[in-house]
C-alpha cells in the first residue's frame, strides 16, 4: 500500500475528523468479520482514500462504504471550506472568473505548445463539479452569480451560460449549469438540434439552428447507444481501437475522453450495466496493481492551479476511487 503524505491535515480539527473516520473504518472491518455488509474488500484501501482531501474523501464514504447520509453530508460540506475546493475558491477573481477568462486565461495568446491552460473559469467550474462541492454553499452561490453576470465566451462574447458554438464546450456547460442550478435550456435545445443521425455529436459540424423534435432523455439514450455499439473505444467499421490514449486513465479529464470516464458516466446514469461494457470493464480490471490501487496514466498537459497527486506512473486516489465504484456498480448488478 502506498504511503503518501496527508497534505490536507493543517488543523487539529481536521486531525480529529480523520481519527474519527479511521475509527469508523476500523468498526467497518469488525462488522465485516461478523457478517456486516461492506462494499469494500480491502479496507486498507479505504483508509488510504480517507487520508485525503474532503473532495475525494466524501465520495469514498458515499460510494465505497456504508457511511450514513449524515456522515457523508458532513464531510461534503468541508469541500468549500478546506483543501482543494477552498483553494480554488480563493483563487477566484472579484468578477467571479478565474484567470480573467471563460475558456482561456485573459492573457492567453493561443500557444498550445505546452498544452492547454486549465486555469480559466470553465475548467475550474468543471473541477469544482468533479469535487462535488455543495452548490448551495454561500461562496459557490456568489461565484455562480458573478459568472452569470460577468463571464463571456472568447468565441463571440456570448454570456457564459448561454453557451457558444462547439458541442463539446456546450455539453460540459450544460453539466456545469445543471449542477449549479442555472437555467441552460437554451444550450440543451441547441444540442438536441445538433445531434447526428448515429447518436453522436461532432465539434466540427456546421452549427445550424435546426430545432430538435425529440426529448432530452431519448437523445441521451441515442448517445449512450453510440458508445455501446463501439464498446466505448472501438471503431464501428473495423473494430480497431480509435485512439490508444482512450485506454489510459486520467484525472482531471477536462475535455478529454477515456474508458474510465465513460464507465463512470454509465455508473452515474443509474442504469443496469449493459453487457457491451464487458470489454471495457476487463480492461479496467487489468490495470489494478498488486496493492489494489490504480495508477495515474495520462495527465493532460497544461497549466493548472495546483497538483493533487504525484504524477503519471504513481498510485492515484482519484483513479482508484472511480475504478472501485465502477466495479462495485458493475459487479453488483451482474452477480
């Protein structure tokens, strides 16, 4: 089991909370010994995940344990006030934006030689959503209100929550808006009108204003079918792997696609696992290390606010959390 530093523990209050969670995990081990139900097979992994930031810790409690809703909610509330979530909020400008821009920092001049910068408002709000920050926390509500008022897309100055022209940007803007309680119906209607006949979307498609006649749920089902027909990572025409990078696990994913991201989406959608996910699940299992962890494999280059893990080739709490909850969902339904 990797022994990584616990960087979040800066106050006695946090230390006390960690000791409480460790005691809870110990009790879970004891309950397992007498037949109590626990999702987790190796509780030392849960201990390792709990020795982390509130953004990750509350999700481990929710997805990999029998922690009560009250325990989970209490831990989640700390995301806005401690650790990574609080650090991101502290980096916000007075206008509600990060780095002075929507998709890119205000001083960005189009040089992608070192990757895309991930420090502007769009990627930062995406990351806060990944953290599961409480959208009703006061600093979060204030931030979202300021973004609505002040942030404009670089494409043509459109208001942030009105979206712009690329489906790949608009889809993620919808996810952000829905999460933070903002009306993004206008973007949804646009995306429904841009869905292709095969169920997918293409960022290079000409952006017409064709109004869709279908409902959003049906459109989502068609999109899921598009991925399932291709086993998440193969070409429908030849069966070849579309892109080897899709087979590597990353976090944060930003706008990039990979198999774990797709599997975690299907888990979160709440449906029973489709048999066509089997090959992707087998790939995920094959990546598990002897100590039970998964490695970070594909950090996407570009400036970030701060690093959360030790880099590619090292055990990753984020990848391990996401992989374990996917397998728990899949195995729980196919037994």
